[in-house]
C-alpha cells in the first residue's frame, strides 16, 4: 500500500510540474512594445480614408492613455498595426488619425 501511495504522489508531482512547464511555453509575445521594431508605411492610411478590414483585424487594440494618444470618439478605437497607431471607426474602418509608433513615444 505504501508503494502505491508513493507512486501516486510521484505521479501527481510530475503532472503538476509538467503542466506548469506547458503553461509557461504557451506564452506568445508579438513584441508590440518594442520601440525598435520596424513599421510599414501605408500611403492609404490617412484621415478620411477607410482602413482595410484585414489590416484592422491584424491590429492589436491598445490603451490610448498608455501611449499618450488622444481619447477616441464614441465608436472609434486605437489599434497598433504594422508599427503605426491608427484610430478608426470600429464599424466602418473610417480613419480619424494615424501616428507612426516611434513618433508617439
């Protein structure tokens, strides 16, 4: 009976440790906060133009306060896409503002 308890305890410890390692390896970092990351210039991303739906979906929603950007109007949000900060209407993609990421810091 003592052997079974030891085997069970050892199995439990092994499972716990391997689950922790699997969780740690599951972390994905896109390096969005890297100030040295390059950016892609988009000539069509200007105030009054519409942002492509695929480009918008690739972007990461950001907290404008953390990047010292202006508060978005209702229905708009800031996204970081290709190293640029873009404020656009969520429903239509109408661009209100574009800031190159390195200029915002």
